[in-house]
């Protein structure tokens, strides 16, 4: 594996934008297109030198996620 190439790819702003786009798609699917409030996307900027995002379920979304595994079921939405 080319370490320099991977490091460059993971720190590329376009890669970060793609991660955020995928996270937004997962959030929309998990929240049933916005009907369930409380899913939050966090851009983990302290994870330098790599791009990383997190999707958290808070409040009502946390209860819904515990009952239905919404985030796990929504992962396929991020593959497109």
C-alpha cells in the first residue's frame, strides 16, 4: 500500500466532503427523512491527519435507534 498516497487521500477536502455527504444520506435514512428528530452529524476535525465523521442519535432518536437499530439499518444509504 502506498502510505503517502493514502495520507494525501485521507486529508483531501474532497474526501471529507464525500464523507459528509454519505453521513447526511445515512442520517436522512435513519431519521425516516427527517421525521425522527435528534440525529446529529459531527465532523471530527481533531482526527487529523485523516477525515472522519460521526453520526449520533440523541434524545428521541436515541430511543428510536435502540428499539429499531436505525443507524445500522441506514448504512446502505451511505454506499451510493
